[in-house]
């Protein structure tokens, strides 16, 4: 039997760019079904500007209606200190996720701050999380390259992990925001990161076309990555990236891949199948 993985289900990533507003009642029903599945982490909502991401404007209304359990921990995305101050007030939330782009162009587009300003925010948010008993998860956005012509190399991405490690960050996910990661880059990054930063949980948040998802997951896993983000039916992706061709990796594909490779998952498959059916209704075009 192979090493088990941490599976992070990301309905927030699927919902945030959806054009039709998903009613709060429907969001709650979907999230509660996902909670019954037993994912390790549920990226369920965000504390960001409702003008920027109107789909997530009801996160505060969703939280008290969630049927929590001991298996699944909640993660909320925040983009600045103000959002973090709101998020840490909720006992239900275990993780705060911050998108930190190593592409200057994308960081400005995504959070309206430079890389230097965002690093200062991370320090503030990390201090806030420590005081509040939360854990900060930093996503290294554009971690495998970018489409904007900004300088990139795998070494630069690895260097940023080192800087974040010095701030006490314990979970860092390399994010393939626009689906450009190739197996050789994935291998190089994880082959260097995992042995060097043994005290940090190094994860992967891949966006991908349908034809390239498996080579990304397999290469990362072969090189020591044991934390993966995905979303049912592969829906989602970053609305700020303006690329509808790449979405999240479909959770059902990862589940099937785990079964084929004898990687243990402790999921309620009846609830999983119910969630798949529900996702088809929630994300009906």
C-alpha cells in the first residue's frame, strides 16, 4: 500500500467564478454533503471583497449552517489582513489560505498589492493566526510559470518557499494557476522542496486540462507531494487569471487514481456519489 494523501476539496474555487449566483441555501446543502464525504480539508468560502468576488459574499451566512464533524477541517481564503481579522473570529475555521503570487503582474491583479506588500501582509496574518490558534496556508500562485512575461524559474519558486518558511508557515501549496506546469518542472520543484523542508507540508494546487491532470498528480506524488487540492467535476479556476480553458483537477479523477494505485482514502463513497450528482445541479449552465 502506498503513502496516504491529504485531499483538499475546493468548492470555493469552483464557485467563485460561476456567473450565476448560487443561492445560499443551495451552497449550504452542497457543502454539508461534501462534509459528509470526509475530505481532510474543505476550502469552503472566502473573506474577500464582495465587489471582486460577489459569489462569496454570503460566506458569513453559510458558516453557522454547516454541519461540522471531527474529520474535515474548514479553510477560508483571505486576501489581506482585514479579511484575516474577520476569518479568525470564527471557531469553525481551522485554516486561512492566502494566495501569494511570485508573478508581480498577477499579484497586483489578484490582491491589488505588490509582492513586497503581500509579504508584509503574510507576516501580519501569520501573527494573527498564531494568536488565534489558526494555521496559515500560503499558496504560491504562478508557482510553475506565468503567462505575463514576468521572470520565472523553478529556483525562484523554491527560494520563496525558503523565505516563507522563515516566517513560520507550516503549509505551503505550489499552485499551477494557469495550467502551465510540465512534468519536468513539477519533478524538479518537489524533488528539491520536500527533502529540504521536512517540517513543512508541501502541497499542490494544480489547474489543468482534462488530458494533462494525471501526469501532474503522478509526478508530484512520485517526488514526495502528499497534499492535493481538487474540485468535483473539475470546475473552477481563478477568475482573475482570465483563462477558461483550465480548471481544477476533478476530485473524482484523483479518487479513481488513488484506487488504481492502492493509495488509501477514507471517504464515504455514498456521500461522494451524492455530492457528484448535486454538483451537476449546482453548476448547471
